[in-house]
C-alpha cells in the first residue's frame, strides 16, 4: 500500500504462528492435506508414534461428517447448516455434501483462526442456488455467533447445528455444556444437533494428547462418552445413538472398526 500500512490479508497472515503446532493443520496433515507446516508434521508424527490409530480416526471423522450431512440434508430435508469449528477445508466439506443433495442449501461456517479464514475464503464457495458464508467468531461467545449467523440463516426454520471435534478445545467442561445449551436454545423446533469429539477411552490416545498439549499448542480435552452424552440432554437422539463414529449408520456392506471418536445426531423437539 502507498502509505506503508499492511493490507487486511497481510494482517491476517501475520497472526499465523508457525512456531508451534496447530490442531487444524495437524488434522489436515493426517488426512493427507498440504495446508500444514514442518512443525505440524513433526508434532503429527510424534502423536502417531504414540497413538498409531490417529490417522484412521481423522479419516473416520470426515467419513462420519459426510454420512451425517448426507442423512440430514437427504432423508431429513434440512437446508440450513451452522458448522462451528470449521477447521481447514479438505475434501467433501459440509457445503459440498449438502449442496450436492440440495443446491439451495445455506451453510454458515464459523471459526476464529486466521489460517482457516484465509483458506475458507478461497475454497468454501457456494453453488449458484445456495449460500456459503464464513464467520470469524469465537465459540466462547455463542450469542455473537447466533446473532451474526442470522444474517444468512432463517432462525424460524430448522437448522443443523454442527460441532465437529471442537468442544474438546473448551477446557472447562461446565463451560462446554453451557455453550452447547446456549447454541441449541437459539434453534427452532425441528432443528438438529450433529456432533463428534475424541474420547478418553484409550490410554495411548491420552498419552499422545498429553504430549501434544505439552508442546504449547492449544490443548484438547479428551472426555468420556458419558460426558459427551450430556451435550444431547433434552434432545431426541436418532438411532443408533451416541456411538463410535464409524458405527454411526455405516455404508451398507461395510464392516467398520470402532475408533475413539464418538458422535451422534439428535433432534430438537
């Protein structure tokens, strides 16, 4: 710029810290993506040495998202999605899955990471008939998320609220439950809650996660399936309930192996 001031793009990129691992970039690495740095690959490899199943878990989480969005958009007919904690775009993102089924679908992504923001603006594009928007907002402030999402979603009609692998970043469990309640409270009857998080059901995963947290990266809390179940209180759980993600409505003819990621889909009465 002529006055020497940084552009918005330069300011956003300047906020990206490449000296410590980042969960979204590591997840991208485990899923075969290229949007990561050496520090992320080193941390991802170290994690995998302790918990060899982590790449399987990462891919299982994406396959679960694909099946869940396909079900919600297809069989349930939902045309609005609020996906909080977007992470780095990879393949078959929420808008791509939903708009393949119903091109008129509206999808609002929410994240507060500058790297995710830059990539989202580049690749999270809508079908001509629908809407795909990105909100830079913090999960710790759910009311702000809802208020800004109202600019793109009709809160008088059912919405699918998606919290996919993000609630573990809320360190305090009571706060995590409160955030979920406040988000769900803003949804109209007939909306759906779609969720997964990693669990504390495997010692190697717990050890690997502790090693990752010790790097100085933003920590992630592994919780029990029973703790995750509290996020669904007051909702109508759809079959098969809260289960290991590969076991949630698997593709016919497959024999999936369970992983330590649990999730489910529930309807708001």
